[in-house]
């Protein structure tokens, strides 16, 4: 037997022993690792469960930001009025809206409490964080209040045509934009001696959010006066078609206001006059058909003839005025009525002056 043949079994035995030792070493190393892994598995699950308990609410929070100023139309304040980014399913009602025309401030602490209560991911950056909520409204015009007072007074059958003025014209009544502009006059009282009234105005009428204010003012009686329907220039002769009637406050009429159209028609304007304003006697002058020292025609009528003569006007005269004229032939002075431009009519008694 060769030496190599004798050593082969020993080498095989040696290799097998080496492999067994290596395998045993591997098992020795692997078993603790598996043991550590098996022992660590319950600990990892507990930590994961605890972490999930912490993260689950945070994941459910809705990230939002603050609104600045919000104008609300309704009677409620919702989360979306305070926070931007609120979804419909979380848009809960959190408060009653302010009264129409008023504002409410929500501070940082109040906002934070609302955010925590409703699952919103928001914290104040500063104690100065805030949101202003305003209730949208319209202000009732003063003219509408005066109209309601006027109608209420007229319904008492003590007035015919009146106008009213409020003393406290700065009063403000706010009506929500989603409500009709209606009013109710209450506790109306009137003093005939001073022509003053006092009342309470409630608006909107029959509304649970109605506002009530007290108003005071004065009543004015209206009268009809003739006024010009159009603007006229100086020297214009007023015609009947130029006259219309307008209701004005009686107290505003001075003593020189022209109240009858007969005093206007045929008159001549002294200055430019605007329409729809009462005319004063100083605005007009007679439409002179005869001027003093003008040569005029004197005319007299009988049953069978018409007599004429030439004369000199001694006075100015408008149509219908009685003026004195002197017959240039007889030098006699008579009276006649102006009936046209430079034309004077005398009666039968004046016919002798024509000869």
C-alpha cells in the first residue's frame, strides 16, 4: 500500500471533524441569534402598539390655518368661518353669529380649545392670534324710516299732505342681508302744538333678531304752489304751458312767494330761473306792452263804428293795466286799458277825447 493511500482516510476523517466543528460553531452562533430574535419579537410589537396609539390621533387631526376676517350671512358660526381647510364633514356649528352689523373676536385660547374639541391640527403661533367674525347687514336708509313715519301719521286721519324730518338722522338700523327690508312703527306719539313726533322703529318687522331704535322729528304741512316746468332765461314771457304744480312745505313759503298762476302767466323773468322751485315776486316783472312816453293808438268802440286817435302814454302798462294817455291832437288826458302792444282802449265816456 502506498503512503498516499494510508493518509487518505486520515485526511477524510480530519476534514469531517473540521466540518463538524464549523457546523457546531455555526449552530452555536445561530442559536443565540435566533434566541435573541425570538425574545425581541414581543418587545417590538409592544413598542409598535404604543407608537400607534400616539400616532393614530395625530394622523386623524385635520391640518388647518386661521381665517383672517370672516363675513357671515347666517345666524351660526361654523368651524370654516374660523379655520381655512375645514372639510364639510367637520364643519360643525360652534357659536351663534353676532347681531347684524356687529363683530366678535375669537382669541388664541378660544380658537385652540375649539381646534382640540373638533380634532383640528392647529396650535397658536402667538397669544395675539385671533379671528374676527362680522355679521353681514345693510343699513336702512333714513329716507325709508321717514317714509314709514309719514305713512303711519297719515293713517291716523289727522293729516292730508305732510312731510317729516328726523332729528336723529344719524340713527343706524342694521338688517341681515338674508332678510327683507321691512319695518314696523310702534309707540308713535305726536304733539300738534310743536308739530313734533316720537316713535320706535323695529326692523325687520316680526323677526326674532329685529333691532329697535327710538326716533324723533318734526311734521311739515305741504301745500301746492305753481313752479316752472323748465329752466328759463331772463326776459322770457311765462306761458301757461310753462307752469306745473309742486308740493312744498308751507313753513318754507315766504311772504313774497307767488301762489297763484295768474300772477306768473304773462310775466317776464328778471333773471335765469330753475325749474321746480317756488317763484318769488322779485323773480318776475310785468310784461309791459306800453312804456311811458311811447306813442300809442287810442281806440274806442261804439255800436256802429271804431274810433281811433294817437296819444302819448303817461305810464308804463302791461296787458290789462289801466294807464293814462294824452291825445296828441286835443291835448286831453284820459284813462284806458292796455289791450295790446301800444294799444289802449277807452270807454264811451272817453270818446270825446278822441275828437
